[in-house]
């Protein structure tokens, strides 16, 4: 089978399309014929050697896929071969991938593979950061940074569905801001403008946001802390800029603020909470109240180009590899 492999960390050019052996599903696993693979900032960080866990090369990138069950490993009775599924995997940029049967979720025929692959990691991230890490209560205000991205487009919608009183999204240009508005944000703010923090405060009547979802790191993260209302929660999802923010204890004490870290991989060890989140997310999808935004798709062989445009922040919504 074909797969995108890296033998060293570095720029997108280290990614190579290679012929490798098709994996055999082990005990408790299923083999999935991959139709589409979602691309995440975690993949870019792994490729660069900057992820939370060490990148051990050679490896196949990719953490989430959509496709069809091709075979069952020992001890697995369901779902049967031919079932359309989404799954969390290691090595999703490939024509086939093995997955733990516990990390596989059947999907309806009405959900195409590209949109399905855009959903697992970022859908759960948006849901859990609001419901669990942010502890969103009805009527509270939510600020979503990078609101035109994969997590952001879902978080704007989910905040509204979960009863937020006001939803604010930030993005870097007018095209992205228009997308944020179309998804139901009450205010859309360009974070490249010098007074964007003040604009957030104005949009919240001078109070600030109760929850901020932060993905950039560095200066943007430090400014995001200034956007919080008293007793507000800053949920740190990533550091796309590659820069580390600096917070002081005095900053947090003054308004009783909290900074909460989020890493989805650790949440996968709590299957009861994951299952509850997936059920609610699937209900939103089935009712048509939650829209998955796929910005661009690329064939598997062009994975390096897909990584490049994400790093250059030229995308909206989710970027997906088509592997068939």
C-alpha cells in the first residue's frame, strides 16, 4: 500500500510517498481501508519534532481517518467488514490503517468520507474544551481564537448550541471573518489589529469573555488572558505560532482567572466521557444543527503541500487528504 512516511523531522519536504506493507490487525484491532485522513496541527508538530511526545522516525503521520472496515483482528466481532467508520489511529496518511476497535465509530451513509474525516479530533476538541475544560454555563460569553479553522468553526457553533450568551470569533482577514459570522458568531474580530483586545471587551460590554479558547501561543495567548472576565477560564489547545506564552501568578490572582491545558490524547483514556461527547456530537450532526467545514482537499501524494498551506495560514475550516 502507499503511505506518507517521514524518516527525519523537518520541513514538509521530509514527507515521502512510499510503498509499505499493509498492516495486519492485531488482537482487539480492525483494519480500515482509508478513504480520507484529517490533517491537524498535531501532525505538523510531529513532522517538525515539536509535538508533546517525541517523534520516532521512520513513521507514518495521521491521527484520524474515515473509511471502510476491511478486516477484523482476533477477538473482534464488530463492526462487520464493509461498515463505514471514523477512527483514531497512528498512521492515517495511508491507504490502510489499523485501529483499536474501541476507537472506531460507525457513521451514517449521509456523511461523506471527506467531512467525516474532518470531524473526530477537532469535533471532540471543540466539544471537550467548552464542556469539560472550560466548564461553559448557559449565558456565559465565549471567545474562540482562530475561529475560521477546523476547531474554531466547530467551537463557534457548539458554543451557541451549548447555550453561550455571546460568541466572539477572531480571524486574520475579512474572508475568514465572514465565515465566522455565517456560523453564528455575535462578533468577528481581526486579531492582527492592534486594538483587538479592546474590541473583545467592547463586544462584551467591557466585562471580557468568560471562556477563551486559545491556539496560537506567544503574544496572542498573553493578549487572550487580557480578554478574560473575572473568574474567566483560558483553555490552551495549542501553540501554532511555536512560541511559548508567559503568565504570572499575579495576573491570575487579580481577577481569579484560570489557565487550563487541553490535550485530546490524554482524554482518550476516559472512554466514558469520550462516548458521551460522541453521542451528543452525532445528535447535533443528525439534526443538521452542526456544520462541518472542509476548506480544501488534497490527494495523498500532495500531503506536503497541504501541510505547507496550513502552516502559512492560508486555509479555512479543515484540510483533508483523499487516500483512495
